[in-house]
C-alpha cells in the first residue's frame, strides 16, 4: 500500500512537472513572438459583475478546498486528499504567478493565454483526483467538492473565453439598419 501511494505521488509529480514545462515553454515562446506588441493592460473599468464572480471563485475555488484539505487531510487523516489538493493549489498558485508576471512584469498580451492553458489542466487534475478518491471510503464529501470544483472551473473557462474580445480591446461596431 505504501509503495502504491509513493508511485501515485511520483506519477502526479511527473505529470505536473511535464505540464509546467510545456505551458511555460509555450508562454515564453509566445511572449517572445509578441515581444514588439504594445504593452498590454487589463481594460478598465472592470465589469460590474467581476467582484461578485471573483468572490465566488475565491470562496469555492480556494477557501472550500483549503478547509477540506485541513479537515479530511489532517483532522480525519485521509492522505489521498493531500495527493489531490496539494497539486491543485500548487498549479493554481503558479497560474496566478504567471498571470501576474505576464501583466505586471512583461505587460504581455500572452496574459490572455494563461487561463486558456491552465484551466483545462485544472479540470483534468480534479477529474484525476476524483477517480483517485473514488475507491476510498470516507471521502464522499471531497468527491462532491471535486465535482463542484470541476463545474466552477469549466464555467470560469467560459467566462474567460467570453471576455477575450474585451481584454483585447475589440470594439463593438454598431449595426447598421
């Protein structure tokens, strides 16, 4: 059993490192291709619904999994919860770092690509975690949380895609009669 957990941890680590190597290489390459483009800034003002959506994402995407990791991982001693949620938080943190670096440090339009790359992988991570926990008793609430997380991040992906024209300042043209 211990060797299986170590093997699973190694596989999760390798999968995440491979993803990070590929996505980072792609973002560096895309940033280099677009290095002469004008500095990118997020259009202001932000839409009126943005604060509410950010609150939902922080509550459901960060606070709930953090509480679940503490309760099930530490309090009720389910190490597999750590196998699922620690990589989730690491990749989420690296996405936030990538977004910050591309907008603040490089002011690069590659910022728009970051969620397009990280969010599908996050859904994959959560689905993989769901299959990992499916065999373990006592984690039904974590499994339900992972389903909720999958729904949240798929919806967030749609929100991001719907905002790409705004982020790239594609102006709406009035329709002629």
